[in-house]
């Protein structure tokens, strides 16, 4: 029995099967990008951020995950799914099998990749698919499909792929209401959970990596303490 407002240290494909059909109001999710990414920028090669995250080379996970996301979402609801430009065709093809793709939002970051320094320009963006199951109107004013948010750096960075809290909060606020249930099968450092707590939404999440799982639990505890003392 899945409880609300909990992150489970469990494979999301196992976990999602325990969620009933058409019970989730919104999905905001940041899966492995399938690029087997490891940073070369860190001097300390034993640092956790220098190894690829789990399943960064497993397209079958994404194929099944998208199908299950469609199943658990209520009719006339939305999902945001992050994706890297190098795999955009694959993600779009899989999403199109079930969902109506409404936008490919370009998240412009305040840094760019190194890569092929002489032949390719530095990539400064990531993609966020906004898709609908049926038809879902956004809340409030209409935005454009180019979003500017700074990366999380320094002491605030707990996870190598951590997404800015303001960005995730924008997704939550535009497509859900207070009291709704938001799902994220790839919680990482728990950013989706924190956005839900701050905006009076409920969350359900999964994270397989033990270290990140415990960090997300700590982050939520510390955040709740901060809110109480404010
Ligand atoms: C891109 S990161 C998410 C980062 C998150 N958005 C944040 O702000 O911290 C994807 C996460 O999915 C986790 N993961 C990979 N395969 C998984 C699976 N089958 N079930 C649950 N989590 C998984 C990885 O360990 C990684 O922490």
C-alpha cells in the first residue's frame, strides 16, 4: 500500500505497479537521460558525481515507465518530463505513443557544456516535455516555452543532476491544485517533494540509489524544520 508524502528506496517500475489506475493528478519527472553521463570536471575522481547515475543506459526502463505514467494519471492531466537534446527523438517517439505533446520547453541554463570545443558550440539548454493525457489547461497566465533558471551549485547541490527548485515549483504550480497528488519516479535529491511541500501538494516518489535516497529524506526533514522555525 503506497502512502502519500513518502519517498521509497525502490525501483520505480516495481513501485508504480502498486499505484492504482487514474489516481495521480500530475507527474513531474526527471529520468536518467540515457547518455551515460559522468562529469570530467572534478579533480577528485572518487567523488560520487563522477560516476553515471543508475540506468543511464537503459532505454527499456523509459519505455515501460512512460506507459505506466499514462496508466496512473487521471484523465485530463499533465506530465513534465526532462530530457537531453541528444535523446529527444527517442523520448518524443515514446511519449507520442500515449500522450499529446504540448510543448518542448527549452530550459536555458547559466552554463554550457564543453564537448567538442573546435566543432560544436557549447550546449546551454535542456528539454522539458510538457504532455497531456486528454486535455489539461494550465493555471494562471500563459508562459512561453523558453524558461531561464540557474543551475544548483555549491553547498546547495546534493545530486549531480539536481534541478532548480524554482523550476520544479513552476511545473507543479502551473498544472496542479492544492491537495493534489504529484508523482516522481526518479526523486534524486527530492526536489519534486520539496516543491510539493512548499505549495501544499502531496507527493509519491521513488529513488533506487541508497545514498541519494537518504539525502532526500534528510533534505525533507531539514526543510520542514526550517519551515517550522520561520
Ligand atoms: C536525473 S536524476 C533526478 C534528479 C532530481 N530531479 C533532483 O532534482 O535531484 C535521476 C535519478 O533516478 C534514479 N534512478 C535511476 N533508475 C531508477 C529506477 N529504476 N527507479 C528509481 N530511481 C531510479 C537515479 O539514481 C537518479 O538519482
